[in-house]
C-alpha cells in the first residue's frame, strides 16, 4: 500500500508483454472490483486513483472527533454484487442487512399520534409478502391502496429487455395506471427518489421498473435494507486496500492519469506524471466525462454520447443534537422537504448526544444554497418531524454536497450508456454509469467492475475466477 507516487520507486514500467499486465484507472467501487477480479485471475494489476483515498463517491472524512460519511449509502438484499464485494473485502459483518424489510414512514401533515406508518414484509411469497403492509398503510386511502396493487401487478408484467421502456417516463406510466399524486408521493417516490435520484416524472420507466421489479417483486426478502454500521472509509478504503494488497495489486493514490494510448504491437501505455506504465489491458473506471477525455480516437463510435449523460445531485444535511431525538435507526418522511433521516451516532464515534444525517436525493433546489439557508430550512422541519428535537440543542450543523452524485436516470439515458467493451482491443469501461441495467448505485458500480474484468480476461484467454461470478447465480 502506498500514499502516492515515489520517484525512487517507479511503477510497473513498460511490462514484459506477457499478457499479464493490467492497469485500472479509478479507485471507486468499480475500479476496486475490476482490480480484485483481474488479480484473482493471476494478472499483475496496478490501480491508479487521483484522490488521496479509495472509495469514489462513498467515502468518509474527519470533522473534529467525528468520522463523517459524505452521504448515506444503503443497499438491498437483492444487491448480490455489492454483497459479494463486502464478502471479498471481509466487511459483511460491518454492513448487516435487516432481518426483514421494515421502514417507518412519518407524515408530518397528519395529527400527532397518527403520523406513523410502516412498509414491511411478511414471510409470504411475492406479491403477498407486502399485502398486509399495503392494506394497512395509513398514508394512502383505501382506493389508492387498491390502485397501487393493480399498478404493481402491471409493473411486474413489464419486460425489462424492451428498449421502448427507456424512452418513457415513470411518472406518466403511473398516471396512466391510476396512481394519484398522493400515491406517487407516499409510495412510489418514497422508494424511487432514494434509489433513482429522480422523481417519477424525470425517471426512465425502464430503470424504475427494474428497481421495483427487482427490489419489491422478485423475492420476498429482496428489499431488506443494509447499511454500514461503521464509516464508509472503513469498508471502501481501509478494508478494500487490505484486500488489494493481499491480492498483489499495486495501489497508487494521488496519481492522476493524463493519457492512455495503444501501440502498434497491441500494448497500452498509461501516462502519469513522470511515469509511463505498460499494460495488456486497461480499465477506465472513472466518471463519464473523465472517460471521454481519456478515450483514444476510435474507441467508441460516438464518444460524444458520454457527454450527453446528465448528472444529478445529492445533498446531505448533518445535525448533531445534545440528546437523543430519534429512537430508530432511520425514518422516511412525508409532508416535509426532509426525505430520509439516519442515526449515525455510533458509526461516527460521537460520545455525547445524537448525530443525524439527512439524505436528500434529487436535490437541485438545495444543492447550491448557503449553509445558513439550509439550517433555517431544515432545523424547523426536523422539529416538525421529531417532537424530541424541539427542546434539544444543536451542537453542530453542516452539509456535504455531491453535485454530480449519480448519472441522471432520464428517459433515453439507456441508449447513451456504453458496455464494458470498446472498439479498441484491450480497453474496457467500468462505472455505475455504464450499461449495467441498474441505476447509479453501489451495486451498479460493482457489476460494472465485474463486467470489465470479465471482458478483459476473455480477450486475453485467461480463466475467470469462478468465485467472482457466484453472485450472478444467486441473483
């Protein structure tokens, strides 16, 4: 493990042309996965990351004595690739899943004492596993609940391989299937905004259908929620680096790639300041705009399409109180700008009071607002949502902003997302924005890393490590 480039200790160099050298550009989940997969197959791998840490957009930092995640990240039981990743880095126990889906939903517009509803499953087959929860969900009328059931059955009947779904927006589809504005707010967007980073009207029907069919309508336990009970940096940086080291990967941080080029003999050169690294295979596991800038001519038929993939922001509001104001691990909210609230007290190392993190997806309205404006907006909303917050002292308030947190899942985005292979032999793409079939999630990132590694190994005629693909069989 290293902290950056060291002039007295050069990188891989030009290599020996044995078909064993690979360079992975980007140290997010996609790049880490690709590097591990290639190394597990016997490749000599160098992983290059421009930041001083691994983890991409799922990382931690210090704020005084607090260890803060830049944003709240969760996964579901159906996220078989990310679960494989956790197991590969020996982090599964640190990010456990719920025994059974249970989401408390508070509606501040209802009288106190009647605000709480729950979305939870029973031990019954699909779709009966959600039947009782839906039948008693207090935030929808009886008629709305019945119509939700019919829309769910219609959604289940959609063919996810139908490309026409990508051209439609989810909101219009919901309206055409009898969903009221209230049903969209209290159910479909409650789930969809958090997973897609877009409201229904701005989301591709294809991606939305994938989320709901896979998460809620595939297996009774598919939507059980998991999250890190430690800082994300413990998983995606420390444990990931340990796994990379054990696999023999050379990891270089604070190392920005300036160009990638292919020689006439088929070998690749990856240029970093002061060094040229030779490789038989290169994986670009960086955001789409950075990928566009590094792509050699002819690698994609229409590289400008990468620049047409939009981005969507996520805002996280962090509040430290002098006492406990939320007696649950998390809560979802209706009737307020607040979306999801998570208790991060233990994970952050806080010793006094309670630390809450508000995860605000599709946050275009708030992403550039000054902290003072956001404080004035969100603290009163938390007091409306959590009565115990009304008498509590705010010890700290700060925000983290990811202006390009995900790709925008707009209608038509599917045709813009490239696969792992390029037209340049030996060059592969990875990242949650590539054509994984998933929205921009940790699951999508890991799947993309697997796809890129698989494509590289096949091209080199090297056997792929079977354990890497066990999650596909479990999906």
